[in-house]
């Protein structure tokens, strides 16, 4: 009746109607707080402060998916405000934000082993001084987020072989992006080859060579798409090691710009 009155009469003309309208708005607000599970805040025009993020978390207490991608002002201070979402949050995307190793470690350790994350994107993070995402963040991720199925850490992540070996703990991974992690070498291929459920892997522009790729070809039984752009010393033998496997599930092998 209230909606009909507004649409057809064009105004709220009595105190009673206004009170009803106010009550309806409050009910809708409470409904949103309890039912909204996904917030997509990519490239927002408004700059959110850490306090704004804290209010969002308090208001939408059942969030399972949150995307802050390409908001270059999102920093460690913003990230720490998300800690109360640990019991419900399964998807967190921070691509192109300004988070660092320290922020990610503090964020994940703030709630111990309560994290339910199945997807985490900390790729293409913006450098701020000496801050970047690297080994410490990855070790925290592999120890605190065992349910991860998608991990994006490509482009600007300063990962080394020592930390990358911990990826073997994420046995549920189906998608992994380590592209442009130029410090990685063939030493990571052994641990990566043991990720039996992995379907998609990007190791473009890393320090991998043909011998490491041969090791990789000996595992990854379920891999469907393998992206290996801009690698050096990739031979015909390496190519054969992937495409000639028995019962191979590989559908796409991208060797663009390889030497």
C-alpha cells in the first residue's frame, strides 16, 4: 500500500504514512545487513577510509565475498578491519591494492586458524616504498588458509623458492597464478608437481628452465591449462613431456614468446 501511494499519488501526505515509510526503510536496512553476502567494490570512485571499511564489516556481518581490486588506496590498515569476517569470508580479492607482507601476515594471524578462504587474490599489488608481497605473506597464506582453491600472486610478488615450496600444503588448489615472479626457479617444480587437483597454472616470466619443466610434467595429473609465456630454454623435449603423457587432461599449453 505504501509503494502504491508513493507511485500513484506522488507524495507522502500524512504523518502516519511517513512513519510507515520510515519503518519499511529500517526493515529493508536490517534485511540487507543479514542477507547481503557479496560486495563488489572494484575501482570505486569514492576513497574509503579504514573507518569506512570497519563500518561496512559491522553493517554486513554475513559477507562471504569481497572485492577491492584496483583501489590503489586500500592498504594494510584497511585490510586489518576485515578480521571480524574470518568465520564467513571465502573470497577476498585485493588485486592492484597497496597491501604488503606485514599487513597480510598480521591480518591472517589475527584470527588464527579460523579462516575459511577458498579464493585469495593479492596479485599486481602496488609498491609503496619497500613494501611488497613476498615470502612472509605466502608462508602465512599456506599455513592459515588450507581450504584455498584459487590463489593469485602474480605480477610484482617477490617470491623465492624457499617460500614457494610451502605451496605443496595447499592440496585443494585448482588455480594458481605465479606469473612474473622472476625470482622463482626450477626448484619449485617438485612441490608444484604434487598439487594433484591443480587445473590452471601460470608460471610466465619466471626463472624456470626446461629441466624444471620436465619435473613439472611428471606431475599435475589433472592440469587443463598451463601458461608458460616468456620462459628461456624451452626445448622440443619439454613440449613433448607435456603433450605425450598418458591420460593427459591438458587442453591448453601456452608457450608464447619462449626462447
